[in-house]
C-alpha cells in the first residue's frame, strides 16, 4: 500500500485509529473523500478506546453536568442501536449514592435522572442489603450497559473496509506542514521507512498524544490534562456476579463487567489516577507513551479494595487478576464540573489541519456532526 | 492478614497549624514508610484561617499517600476526627494530635491492636508542664467521674489512639454532634489497652487550654456520657419535697396546737429560698439535657466537606515530570 500511495494527495488523512478516528475516517470515505487512516499501534482500537471502563454512558454519570448528561441520553441509544452486536447488557447496573462525601444526594440524583429522562428503579431488597447503609445513602437500579471492545474493534474494522478507507497500522505521523500546493504534507514513519503523504485535510485524533504532533510541527499546544490511570481487573465474588456497581458522586468507585476478558474492571476516583500532568505551551512536554512506559506499575489495588469493602462488604472476596494501565486525557475545564465535552479545533495553526478529541464513545455522533456538518464550528475564539 | 496486606491510616485534625504541619507530615510519613507497604495520612483541616492550606499544597506535592479533607467551617476537632474516621480506609486507624503525639509510637500500638485490642489508647505520663489550675481541675474531674458519675475515663488519657477496623466501623455509626472520641471508643466496647507515653511538642510554646475551655470540656463530657447529674438532682428534688411535706405537717400541727403564731418570717423566707433554689437547679439541669436532646434530634449532617485532595505523587518513580495545575483551578 505504501508504495502505491506514496505520491498521491489524499482528500483526508485521519491520524489515530481509536474510535473517533475510525468512525470519522469511515464517514469521510462514505461521503466520497479518499481517506487514509494512520494508526501508530499494531491494532485499531488498541489503546484508550479499549482500555477504559467500557461504559456506554446513559447520562447517569453526570449529575453535575446537565448538558453532558442530556447529550448522553440522546447519543447512547443511537450508539446502542448502531453497534447492537457490540453491546454487553447481560448484567444489572446499580448506582449507590455515597453518604458522607458525595457531591449529590440521593434525592438530587433521582431528580436529575428524571430531568434528563433516565429511568431509575428500586433495587431488590437483597441487592440493597449488600450495601453498607452507614456509607451509602441510596441505591437505584439504572439502565446502563457496557460494550465489548473486541467486538467493537471487529465492527469498525469491517466498516472501514466496506467504506474503502486505506488503513496503515504501525504507522505514526511525525509532523504536519503546509506544502507547496493548497494541501498539507504529513511526514509518517511506517514499518519500513519514513516518507511523506499529501492531504487536503488532516485530522489529529490521537487523544493523549494530540500535542505530540502539534509540538513536533511547531503548532500551538492545546492545554490538556493527562492522568496515568490504573483499573484493576478483578474476578467478582459470587454474590456480585451479574451486577455492575457505580458509587457516586465523589471519591468513590465502579465495578463494571469487562467483556473482552470475562472479568470486571474496578476503578476508583481516588486510586485510579497514579500521576497527572498538563500539556501547556512553554512547559516541558511529557510524552504520554514514554510516561506510561516509565511507570513502575505498583498497583493501587490494595487501597481500592480497602476502601470499596467499606461500602460493599461482599467485595472483600474479589480477586485481582491484573490491571489495565493507560493514559487518560481530559480538558482542564472539565475538572470542576465533571463534564465531558468534545474538543474540536478547526484549522489548528494550519488551514486544513484539525484536532479532535473526546472522552466518551457515544460522543462520536456529536463529533461527526460538528466536524462534518458545521463549517463554522471549532474555530478557536482566541 | 499478613504484614504486606496491612493498610494503616493516620488521622490528624488540623486547626491553624501552618507552623507545625510540615514537620508532623514529614515525621509521620517517614514512620509509615519505614513500617508499612500501604498507608495513608489523612489530614482534616477544620477550616484553618492561617496558612495551613498553602503549606498543605506544598506537602501534597512532596509526600505520597497524603489526603487532605477540608471542612466548610470550623466544627471542632472532635468532628474533624469523625470526618477523618469516615474517610479512612485502613485496617487500623491511628488518631493523632499533630502537635503533641509522637509518630514513633504508632507501630507499637498497631501491633497491640493486631494482637486483638480493639482500641489502644495513649495516657500521658506527666502533666507537669501544664498550669496548676488545669492539673488540679483534671484530678478533680477524673475523681468525680469515677466516684459520683459512674463514668470510667482513664486518667490522663489523650486522643492519641489506634482503632481496629471493627472499632472504627462502630464509632462511625455514632453520629452524635457532641462527641468525645475518648468516651466513644470506650462506649463501642471491644477490648482496650493503654500505652503510657511522653507527649512531644512541635511548638516552642505549647498551646495550652484555658481553664474555661477545660471546664466546658469537662461538663460536655459529663452531660454527653452520664445521666448521674440528672439523677442526683432528681434525688435532691425528692429530698426537698419530702422535707417540705414534713415541714408543712409541722406547720399545720403547730397551727392546730398553738394559737399564738405571729412571727415566722424567717421560716417562710427559708422555705421560699430552699424551694426556689432547688427548682432553679432542677430546671437548669433539665434544660441542659433538653438542649442536648434537641441538638441530637436535628437530623443534620455532622459536617460539610469543602474539598478533598490527595498527594500528586504516588510512588518514587512518579516523582519526576509532574506539573500541578496553577491556572485552571
């Protein structure tokens, strides 16, 4: 492929084969653009799109960000309908509301759910009894599912193939620059050698690494916050099989099925982040992959399990199998209100070069609409 | 539970402790690191008005496994400790006063607790450094508690203690607003052991409690933990009522037998004085208990949390390359 594509000019080059990159490339191709998708790793959807909680956010998670909650109500059903075969819903999901340190009360949470139109039901008494009433104020049963990352990878791979997107794995974009004509040149390093490809439009969908390309190309740094995160992979005890549990809204935890490995992920607001750093102009840049590789990977599972058994004593019997380590990226502005907007920077430092990132898979619909349908959107105000 | 699974929490309330918190955190984290693989130090800031928060910002960047809980206003050190116990995740939780309790003693107390004691509490060896009215008052208080009020408070016991998870789980269920860790940890039962120790001081001049504050504390502990004062007053009231009935009988008898009753002003005054005195005393005590009752019945949260933060270093390898936010917050 690389020989054949050496000297042509693509209509669009999408950098990053995560969920946003693959759906964007597919959609661009479906609309007629000759599209090349570059993925630095050996597989599509191998990084943050896979190494996360697999939650298909149905809005419940955002009682402090009404808009994020509301958009989830609109986008989640669409995602579930479109990716039906990738959805894992063979479990019942309960949300517990923490008593002492929660930022919402049970009554507020129920009212929020009502306002965004998310259903809540009373849990069976046997489930309620699993929670320690000293630390849990309220328990509700919700309708929220997870996705199977393996199936999702298969699905987006097929979609790319059917649409006719050219995909190059193990190929990273090194730099992007304006070329002599009205197009851009992307310097890429593939399995064989370095070369450059021409493109009319370039989309940077590399999530945590978004500023790596910006920095190498002399383009402005987008202020981002990164966290080095650990989710424990656990085998839940018998009483909790077939259950997902999320405790809100503060320094709490969730236990959710992780279908690719037939295990559960245990993540904890306090112990999942191991380190945090910021991308900002002028400051020395931390490379996310480098940071991930240098991490000593001392699991915080002992801390997680000590805390969670106070809320859900049955969890004392859960067994850690492994941990998933990944770099998670959020917008600094989301820290206070816990919102999860999409970041879209059109013509970021270069006409035709666009940066797109988000934190929730179902946000892809909003992303596609904004990127492809609204030519005025994403132009930086400053 | 093997030593490697053991998680030890230290809870310390802070109130305008900017001058000593750095040395307290350094000593305590060093002690914890030397003895335990997993630990946390929980600092509960009872809404300090000095530089404490700024000092904490710096400490969170330098020390691992430190958590800071900042209360929305000052609720008092006892409630601050309660907030710390609610948040602590350890198998054993040590409660320390940052100014006076020696961190070096914690491992020994944890060992005693691992051997089965639900609560291991500290007893200060020597109060010689305190002003004499306080010492005298303390001796009187402990004596009166044991003798008259049926309240067995170990003499000179301090806040310094290690509680097992079982004891912590019991204490956090008690949501009394007027709370005294010393009596609460005895109230929940489980076996207890004491450790006699010398207090340290991180300040050139220790902050000493005023006599008034000590009297308030003593009364608070009594009213919160003992119904004896109420019973004593009830007994007194009954005695006065009985005497009054006897006296009335006497008056009537004298009236019937002796027809020359003219003076009696002294007696009348005496009765009035005694009765009103007893009534006043009674109503005071009843009012005190009623106030307590009302206070406890308002179903309000014990405290409000302003924010919770933790160390931005998780292990030594992560110490490089960390930039904390300065603009976005």
